[in-house]
């Protein structure tokens, strides 16, 4: 009887708290995203469902920044770039898609700090985003951002010899 080994990949993406804005308090929920474990077969099955490569499915992340005064909150995600569209983490790439932005409790749009639309609503390496309302950057003291995180696994990382833990780190910054 032959036994086929089952390889388990444990992935945990850790986010550092938002920083950079003077006297602003920030939180990220959850502070770390545990993607769990999966076999290569599990990853490949997920590939077949969406056609974008082996991954762990979408996870929700919520950023909240409270400042003592009203200001334009320029924010970004800082992590090593994988390419112009995605960020790198130990086992592959990840993308963050903006789902919703609220400023002082009111839903607002979002744009690049240059005023251009955020292509596909994806955060990309090197870009900064601002809340947008009535054709201009919107000012406020409470920023709430809902995002979806999509972690993808490179082919080589999906074939570990032994169970392996992969981690990636990034930080949200607020000016």
C-alpha cells in the first residue's frame, strides 16, 4: 500500500497598525489575517473555481483611523512590491481591494491623491488614496475603510517538502 503525503501550508499575514499621522489613533481588524492551512489539492481546487491561480479565498480587513482634528487623510499600504499590481509575501502575492470608505460616518468615494480614480479599486505598491467627495479630497476626523485581501500562492510555495509557515508583513500609513 502506498501512502501519499499531504502537505499543509500555514499562512499568516500580519499587519502593523496604521501610523504616520500626528496624534491619530488607528486600528486594523483583524490585526493579523490567518489564512489557515491547505493541501496543494485544496489550493488547486480553488484555482479551478476562479481561474486566477492557487489561493486562499478573500478575507475582509477593516482599517479605522481617528484624528483629534479635521484633515485630509492620505493613506497607503506599504509592503514589498511583487509587480506594479500586487504586493509580495513569503509564499506569493497579495492584493487589497477597497470595498467601502466612510468619513465621519458618511459613505464617500476614494481616489488617488492625484485625483485620478483608483484602477479596479485595488491598492497598488506606491500609491496613496484619499477620501473623495464632490470632486475634491474630503476632510474628516474618522476614516473607516473596508477592504478585501486576496492571497495567492506561487507554484513552488505550494509544493513544500515539509509543513511550512509563511508570513508576510505590511503597514498602513496615514499622512
